């Protein structure tokens, strides 16, 4: 067991070298301890920071934040939040701060551990931008786009697919078992078997696409329509199928025209033969 003095020195040593900025302040928000990471993060020397307070490293509009949050942590304990910080050179950066309260020998003390989350914020912004671009493309095309599991659960779909299949909204479509859409459920099982065959797994690239046509029944009016599926199987590291994704297009008009043409040709041949 370490004696109190040795334990305090060890704690001081660990705090001084911690990767996150450590700030200790009194009830007025004046710093009485900061570690090396805090000084490096803010661009001040330790002596400079010990002459400062919490309000000095926050934007002017956040000048009363310490008073507000100190009351909060006194009542409810540790609190984590994000706030912009201002470096010595005036530059700003977002930091995630965990603030705690401790009463020691009748003295109010507040400890805060802060870390610069600029990189995380940039990554989140890039992800949002990417998702917005994806959503714009996903919703902007006139054909139905979808993602389903091998078991037949609909994972995602765009508004065009909702419209083509005659559903009132996306939520009701996502609750549908995909196999129930087919007039003949064997149609789906047939192309699934093609993806699952060992020769197919070995010879087809993971981005390999298959196309087929099948009849489905619209939910809204019960009308049977012909659709063209374009599907690819997305596989895991071991070659297992994780999900299918692809496009669906209503080709009823084309099929009807083809059928009318065949009927016309048959009538013509019948006339010629007779």
C-alpha cells in the first residue's frame, strides 16, 4: 500500500502526463492546477494558465457557462458536454469536457478533463455529407432501389419502390416479407439458388449482377405487374451472403406490347397459312 504522500505524488505524476487536458478550478472558476496536455492544447504555459480562469479559455458568449454547470454538477454529479475553446492565438476548437465536483477540506473543487474533438467532428461532418449525397441519389432516381436480407426482410428502399409496389409509405413496405410480393414465390428462390451455387460463388465477382423478370402483386390495388429485377449479392469475408441490393423497374407496358406483338404475329401466320 502506498502512503498518502506517495499516492499523491503518483496521482500528480499520472495527471501531469495524461493524454487529455486536466483542469482543476476553485468555486470562482480560477485554475489552480492544469496538466501538460491542457497547456499544449490551449497554447499557454502553465504559469500563464494558473493566472487564468475558465471564462478565459471559452468564447465570450460562454462566459457564464462555468457558473451554470458548477451548480449542475454539485446537484447531479459528473456531467459531460461539448463546448468551443479558444486558444492563446485566438483559434477555436471543439472539446468534449467531463466536469466533476469535489469538496475537499471545506473547499469546493471542480475537475475537468477535456479533449480536442476536431478530428471527430470533421469525420462526422464528412459522413453526414456523404449520407446526404447518397440519399439524394437514392431518392432521385425513377427506378425502385432496395436492400433485402436472404431471409426476405426489407432493409431499405427508396420512394420510387414504395410507389411502384403500391404501398402507402416506406414503413409499411419495410414490414413486408419480400417473398410475399411475388405472384410465384419460386421466382425469388430460383435466383437465390443461382447466387448460392458453389460454382457461382467461386466464379462470380462480389459485385456480380443478375437480372430477371417476374410478376408481383401491387399492394394498393392488387394489380399484377411485371417487373425487372437487377440484383447483386453482397458477401462477407467468408463468401457468405450478407444481403442483396439492386433495382426494380416496372416493365408491364413492355411485356404487354410484346404479348400484343406475338398475338398479332400469330394471327398473321394463321391468315397466311389458311
